C-alpha cells in the first residue's frame, strides 16, 4: 500500500470552523460550569467553581469571560453562515438532517454492539434477528454523526436563546419578566448537559476509536484514503465515483 | 466568636418618622419605588375600650445566619461575608435572575429599578468603609436602632445584647426560620408578617430534576465510552466479517 489514493473530505474553512468551534465550546463548558456556585445546583459541588474563580480573579470576571467568548463564537459563526451558506452550510445541513430510518436504525444498533462487543460477538447476537454481521452502507456522514450533529445544532440554538435572555436580564428586563430568566438558567444547564454527553461520544469516536482514525486526521489535512471512504461511507464513495 | 454585625432595635422608641427610610434612600442611591428599609405597624383597634399603644417596628435585611436568599442564588453573587456576617451582593456577578428576591421571608430584597440587579440593605457598606454608622442608625432621632458586632460587648448593639440576652426577640416565620440578626427589645409589635421562604419553580426543577438527570445522562454516557474503550483495548484485531467485506469492493 504505497501512497494510497486520497480524496477530499473537508474544506479549509470547514476545518477552521470546526476547531474554532471546539475551542470555544470547551472554554464555554468549563467556564459555564464554574458560574454555578450553588452546591445544590452544580453537579460537581462547590469546589469546582471556587477553583476556576481563583484563576479568573473572581466570579464577576468569569461571567464576563463566559459571555464575551460566547459572543465572539456567535459572531464568527454568523459570518461563516452568511459567507458559506450555499457552499458549505446548506450541503452540511442537507446531509446531516437526512436520515433513512430503516437503514440508519439498523446501523445505530449494530454500530453500538460492534463498538462495545466487537464484530464477532455482534454477529452472534444479531443473527437470530435475521441480520448479518454487517453494517448498512452509509453516506457522507454515518447515522451516528448525523444524530450527533443534529443534537449539537439544536443544543446550540437552545444555548444561544437562553444565553441571550440571561445576558439581557440586567439591561432590558423588568422585575415581572425574571421568571423567564430563571427558566432560561435551568434550560441552559440542561442543554449544556445533553450536548456534553453527545460530545463525549463524538470525541471518543473521532479522536480515540481506531476505526475513525483516518477521519480524525482528515480534520487536519482535509483528505481521507479512498479505502476508508469506501468502507465507512460507501454511498458517498459511490457518488464520487459516478461523477 | 466570629464577628456578626447586627442591630438591636427598641421598637418602643420608634415614632414612625421614617427618617431612616429617607436617609437610607439618599445614602445608597436607592431609585424610584425601591426601599431598603421599612417601618411595620399593625392596625390600631379604634373600637377597643382600652386602646393599646401603637408599636412601630423598624427593619431591613436581617443579615440572617441561615439566609434563604443565599440558598436560592445560583451564581454565588449573594453570599454571607465571613469577615463581618453581612449578606452582600456582588453586582458584577449578579445576573438579575431574581431568585433570591422570592426566597427572602422578609421581602428585604428588590430588583433595583435602575441597575436591574438584586439589591437590599448591606448595613451601608460604603459608609462603614469610611468609619460611619449606617445612615438609618445615625439619623434616628430617638436612637431606636443600635448597631454593631452582636458578639462584641463593646459595640452599641453588642452591649444591649449582653445586657438583655433573654429579652431580645427575633421576628421570624416559624416555617422558615432564617435566624435573623436584628433583635428587638421589649414589644416588637407586629410579628406575623414574614412569609414562608419560597424557592422559584425553575430552581426546584433544576435542583430536583435537571441536576440529577444531567448527572445520570453524562455519567452513563461516560460509562458507555469507557466500555467502548475497554473493548478497543481488549479486542485488538476486531475486523468485520471477511467474506462480505471482500464483496464490498465489487460495487465499483
Ligand atoms: C477534542 C475534541 C474534538 C475532536 C477530536 C473532534 C473531531 C472531529 C472530527 C474528526 C470530525 C470529522 C468527522 C468526519 O470527517 O467524518 C468532526 C466533525 C464534527 N464535529 Fe468535532 N471534534 C471535537 C470537538 C467538537 C466539539 C466541541 C463540537 C461541537 C460543539 C464538535 C462538533 C462537530 C460536528 C457538528 C461535526 C460534523 C458532524 C459529525 O461528525 O458529527 N466537535 N469532529
Ligand atoms: S433578610 Fe432576607 S435578604 Fe436579608 S439575609 Fe435574611 S433572607 Fe437574605
Ligand atoms: S438576582 Fe439574586 S439570585 Fe439571581 S444572581 Fe443576583 S443575587 Fe443571585
């Protein structure tokens, strides 16, 4: 296998926005969690916010850092969305929001069995169900990636909406509207929790699991080996071949 | 004993002149309809044969030992100072959610109309910083309010506490006793007005449902990822079924 044939998977703009987004998202997760000082509300208790506040020089600075990075993150996204709407964004949304239930439910079940038990055990388990030990072919994104992306996009929208309500409370809201701020905090927390769970799986799949190693590398170089595309994203590969 | 600033009030001396309320409003730039302190009084029973004396009860945030406002604050913007026992609000950290306002049995808190953050009495921290007493204490013509470290017999309030420990009473709602640090000498007058402390619905939902649910979801996901990692480390050569894998190439 000398110098395998490579195919383009990610544009430079896509790679940039992904890592920019990931960096901001981590910062926001770790500062946001530290904004919850109340030990009855913070899943980690009081030690974590205390430690982070010591680094930032107090809770008030931490709060400014959190919403400032959130605004920068959003501003960059808005530019990216307008600038790349037809070229990157629309195709991305098209491919992530197109699930085919039959194929994709089967893929999700089998992939999870394979990830936890291995191909051999999975083959034994699914035989009685009339499946073979094989995963249904996938498009540019597999079903797991699609679901993760959908969850992350919707989570991000909820985080943005509730975040703005909290940010605006101090500037525009009257005492009678503060119930909205209170529920925004609770919902912001839930959305952050759910997306964190999704991202744990995402990061495992992308950075740790061996099968997806070529995809991980492609998030830096932009290309994957044709062999990888053929086995992991067969439908996408065939589409490229037809062109 | 730790320092605990507080007040010992002789309601019998109060003449309802409301000088303390005006002085506070000016000293702390309290806007519009907002007030940091109050005078409570019951209704006089004008029909009664033998009319009692009207008692006026001056008050403000009680800098409680078990402050429900602090328990309600998500960010820690409201906290009880370790240095002097005053419950303070960090205006930079306060996001103006108003949870603490609902949680105070005394209605001592309000949303500052101008700043749109939580506000309340802090025993005039800016005046104390330059060595002055709280404005209400200085201004009171009958000296109904005594101020100072309740645990220090050398302070005006501490002296009264030491002298009349058993006579000094707190005004509390039995269902949510926050152990307030304003004590009243003799007859405090109206006692039934503090309400039961209430946490907002969003707070209860977060504490009782959202927090455990997020812990479970993130925890189980973490376990799932660890299981996959374990499998990855144990089954080093896990390949898809070979025959079918070979066939795959045939599509081209
Ligand atoms: C260490 C952290 C991360 C690593 C190593 C990582 C890695 C990757 C890789 C390799 C891909 C491309 C997958 C492919 O080509 O098939 C990808 C896609 C993606 N990443 Fe990340 N990522 C990280 C963090 C994040 C964060 C924090 C977010 C969002 C908040 C995020 C959101 C996405 C989305 C929406 C996609 C496209 C669809 C998908 O694969 O689900 N990533 N990531
Ligand atoms: S009186 Fe109300 S605002 Fe003041 S410390 Fe007690 S609970 Fe908090
Ligand atoms: S409004 Fe009250 S509960 Fe909300 S952050 Fe400010 S001090 Fe804390």
